C-alpha cells in the first residue's frame, strides 16, 4: 500500500500530506524486539538500574498504564510500578532502527 492508495488525491490534490510518527516509546520498542522475555511487561529505558540513578528516557504502553512518564527518576517509576523492567539505553540499536525509519519515510511518494 502506498500513500496514494490511502488518500483520495482527486479530493485533496492541492493539499499537503503530513506523516506524523509518534516515536515516544521507540527505545522501549527496540528493547522489547531484542529481548522477548520483557515484551509483555512494563518496560522503561534509562539510567543505571543497579544504582537507582538516572531518569526514564522512554517507556512502553504497559508502563504508561501505571503512570510512568518520560523524565521520571528511576526510583519514582519503580515506586509507581514495582514490577517495572528498567533497561539501560543501547543507542547504537536505536540509531540503526532510526535510519531504517528514515529510509521508509523517504520512499513515500509525494505526488
């Protein structure tokens, strides 16, 4: 499916199309992709878990249901959700998947 199949170009021929991609939970999604054991658990990415130091950089939908917010201190998030799985960031993986997303959006036809 391409963008022209989704949008009625006759009706909207003079309008522009804006693709909004909400990547708020992106880091957590990548972590769950690489670690199937945590996929069905509340997951957050951030800081140093062992020293309970740092902040939440991203969280998945299950963590969000417990009220976990980006920017919370890890200790705050753990109080709200004791079963929260917190993993350290792996920026090399996020960059890899970010590049894939950029390539995908680059192939969307504009005409």
